[in-house]
């Protein structure tokens, strides 16, 4: 069992508070951007347009991450709307980041004339590695916890500023399970990135693997239940898995020329 008694705020700079969570998320984003630009160059994409777009895509991901988190806890935020903007204290949905960043990337790559599917492949390793790094922030804030345990295994928070549901109680470290899964997915796609040549297939592999792990890990969480015992993350994970399968099958069809009309002689 691990006990955490650390102030989630790393340092106060006048009215500005820099939190451990914000530092971890920012580090994850920067590492993801660095790795994406490296992979984009390896795949023959023009680096400058990619760099121009990638910060906008990161911004779209942050908006999506916060929006999905707020929607899942709307009764809490509607009573205090100013807290919607307080992302430095924690409260970002990784799946919301994938959706928000993905939609932003789809729009901007088309506007810039970049090959969208190849760009998504270049981004896949950086995305999942950035997710793993960002999860370190949850360790200090007490965010993304699972169900209470009997105390033989779990994580206990003592600092009154932690986001844990109750201080002094051992909880499943769901964020740690997700972090381990992210690192495993990263290892798989990093190895497969040199073997998968068809555009879009590497991203489909990443998205499918992540969705499967997220769906399973969510069962230890205590988020609001929507229906059939499923939480918001279950539902979004199923949607991402369906998207991954469809994306992969579409790419295979394009590669094989399925659906292309043939002229008879």
C-alpha cells in the first residue's frame, strides 16, 4: 500500500499555481509533439506544416479532454461554473482528448493538404506515450482512482487538497493500471511501426488496443453509471473500438482497391 501526503500544487507564483498534474500533462504533450514530428519526418511528411498544426491539435485535445470530463460530472460543475476552467487541479478525460484532438487533426490536415491517415500513424506513438507520462499527474492529485480496497493493496491520500473521494481510505490506483497499459501499447506500436506500411493501420492498432484496455480498467472505477452498469468511459471506449475496426477495414479496402469500379472491355 502506498500513502501520498503531497500538496498537489508544486509551487505558487503569485496568483498562478503550478500543479504536479499540470506539469505532468504539459510534459506528456511536449514529448508527444517531439515524437510526432520525428515520426512525421521519417514518414516523409513536411515538418514545418506538421509543427504548425500540432499545437492547434494539442489545444483541440485539451478542450475535448475537459469537455468530456465536465459532461460526465455536470451536476458538480453546474453549481460552480468557474471550476470548468480550473484544469490545473486535474480533471481531464484521455478519451475526450483523443476525440477532440482527432477531429481537429482530421479537419486541419485536409485543409493543409497533408495525407491524413499517414499523419495519424505518425502521431500514434507520441499520443500513447504522452498519455502514459500525463498519468503521473494523477498520482499527486488523487485523480482517476478506482474502488476502495481492504488496505492490503491500494493508494491512500492524506493531503486535504487531494481529489480522492475520502482521505485515509485505500483505493485502487486505476490511473496506474492505465499507465501500464499505455506503456504496453506504446511498446507494441513502436515495434510494429516499421512493419505496418499501409497508411492508417498503425493508428487503428493503437486506437483498438487502447480502447480494449480502457474498457476493462474502467470496471474498477467509481464514475457515474449510465446504463447496464456501464460508465461513460465504457461507452466511449466501445465507440473508439468500433472506430478503430472501421478505420482499419476501410484502409484495407482502399489498399486492395475494393469498391473501385472496373470498366468492362
